[in-house]
C-alpha cells in the first residue's frame, strides 16, 4: 500500500476551500488528470454520496467508483473506492483564522498489478501531484472570488 498525505496552508477561508473540496463535481477544475467525476447526489458531499471517476496518470486511464463513508460538515470527509483500484482517502479543512486554513488531502492505495513493484516511485509522483493540485485549488478559489 502507498499512503500519501499532503497538508498545505491556504490563504483562503475554510468555508471557501470547503465549498470546492467537498463538491466532487468540482474536482476536474483543480485535480490535474481528472477527466470525469460524477457524484450522486451532486453538490457538497453527504454520507453515501457515490462517485464515478475517470482520470489519467502515468500515461494510463483509470476508472474508480467510490462512496463517501463519513462527513463532518464544513470540516472533513472520508471516502473509499468500491470498484477499480483499491483506495481509501479523505479531505479536511481546518480554519487557522478568518482568512487562512489548513487543507489536508490523503489517500491510501494499493497499486494494481506490476505497478506494485514501482511503489516508491509512484509515491513520490503522487505526492508531487497532490501538492500541485492543492496549489491549483488555491488559484481556483482566487479566480472564483
């Protein structure tokens, strides 16, 4: 298993960041490589929200179905894959003051097949990708304001 966790201070309110990270329908706007993310129901996650995701990584296309397993509204949610790649993860937003927050995104994934042999390389690639995506999220919130 590979576990990747990225925490980054955002120069935005926790409410502004939550509005985007807790709405899977927004993922293609800030997560590089995500071509399709279809949550049901649409909007901010609730326990039981399901997703159908298609993304590109390392020159391959992957499909994952998922479900949100728990939500602390405005603060954090957890999810897990239900088909496709074996994966669990979460997103949390902690206010630091009125205009700053700490965003944490994490997941634990079991690479499929022979990719398991490249786990250390994949972990570094995934960590960098999460860091870039967090910066893109900040840019998106700024441009939406």
